[in-house]
């Protein structure tokens, strides 16, 4: 008897599941199906910066130049760019440590100026995480130019 009861419950469960599937569309409506980020054109130069500590990165095609006040000439490394569901990912290696950068849309302020940027940045260098802002030529920052 237990076998027949189990089979009935399994059949009922399958019927309910199929009915719910029909109500909610199909795979094309699944929550995981999101268009990839296209807010920054392939090959478009990205300028990223942060403070506390001060750093900057310029991503041009498949190279990234990372600068700090201690290394104004910067280190140039090869990187790969890939569009994710919510932003752009950049990965490579700097001084033997993994480099990962996430550039996501969202208003950002660098806290040291009256500038507003269209992207937020999280940069991970090995075990160190840095936060900052970013802009491109087609999506510039707004606010005052600094003298320098």
C-alpha cells in the first residue's frame, strides 16, 4: 500500500508542478535569465580611481595601468574583460597576485572632490580590497575639474 500511495503523491506533485510551470511561462522567464551588461562598449577606455588609499587604474582594451602615489609611472598588466549580469568584470594578475575588478552602474562620489561618477568599482588585489568610482569618455564624471 505504501508504494501505491507514494505513486499517487508523486503523480499529483508532478501535475501541480507542470501546472505552475505553465502559469509562469517557461525558461525564457526564469529569474536567472538576465541580459548581460552592455553599459560600457567593448574596447571603451575605463578610468577608475579611489582614495584611502589613493589608487587609479586605466583599462584600455586588454591592458590595465595601475598607479599609486608611490608608483606614478604605474604597472601595466594584461587583463580580460567580460560582461556579467550587473556590470563589467576585469581580471588579470599584478605582481604575482590575482587582480579582479567589478565595474557596476551606480552614482559614486570619491569623497575628496565634488565629482559624481556613473560607476562604482571594487578592485581586489590579492587579499586587499579597494573601492572607488569610474567613468568613461562616453559616460564622464560631473563636477569641478581639479587643478594640477
